[in-house]
C-alpha cells in the first residue's frame, strides 16, 4: 500500500488506519463534548491538536508535505467537503470531514465543489486517492491513466497546483528528512543538513499565488 502512495517516500509511515485513529480521538473528545457536532475548533485546541496531527503523521493529506518543512501555523484543518454543501453548516465539522492540509492545498482548494463519486475518489483518508494520482520518476505528482481525461479530476489537480515545482521540492525535502534519520547516513548528516537548508530556502521563496 505504502509504495503506491504518492504522498509518501519509502521512509514515511503509511497513512493507515486513519478512520480508526479518528474514532479513538473522537471518543476522547466526546468525554468533554458529548454533544458537539462541529469539531473544527475542538481538534485545533492545544490538547487535541498533536493527537489529530499525529493521525496524519504530521503530513498534508492531499500532497504529503511535512510539518517539518513548513512554519507550524502552515498546517491547517480543512473541511474536505465544504460547508455550503451541507444542509446544516455544523455537519461539515464532523470528524470524518476534517482532514489535515498544508496551507497551499487548503488555500488553493478553497471552495472546490466535490460532488457524486468525487467525494469518495478524492477523499484523502481512504486509499482511493492513491488510485487517482501517482509520483513519477521526476518527483512530480501525476494523474493516473484511468483518470487522465476526467475533467473533475483535472480541475482538482490544476486548482491545487499539484503539478507545480514546489510539490517536487516538498517531496525531496521529505526524502531528505527520511534519509537523515537512516543510521547509515550518519557520516553525511552535515552534508544532508546543508542540502536541506538550500532546498528549504528555495521552497520558502515560492509564492503559491504567482
Ligand atoms: Zn498539501
């Protein structure tokens, strides 16, 4: 499962059991807030935040960028299906609809309208999104053949700038983080640190709105 996930490098832990981990956190939250429907602000509270982020291994559920490589406030909680698509806006704050997203994905996705089968296909908590996108040999995120001509998938892909260079940089940084934790890389740790600093400098100079 892991190596098919465009959001993970070979060093990353897989996005497994998100549903199970979310329901565990939900039962903890329920002790304090037995009737709350909208959990958006609650999962962001300091005492729950780390546990919530941990469910996603501190990575964006859409692109896989790591919190290690961005300012702390650049990781956000996103309503997967936006509020206006719900009969009652509070329903959008249900645990299952809240996903971890980097600043870029959250802002770019904005009010993207998810309808019909796309609510399933693009839902980052499930494996289906791994059948839609893949990581090519050039570190880029690409649309799989089956969905190449799918307009809605293309719209999502373009809106989130998934083909942009900065997505490649995020992936390279993620690889470097993994590699530097490898005991075999001990001797080159300093060099890796230098490369990482250079890459981060480049990554942080990119303005997603340009
Ligand atoms: Zn992202």
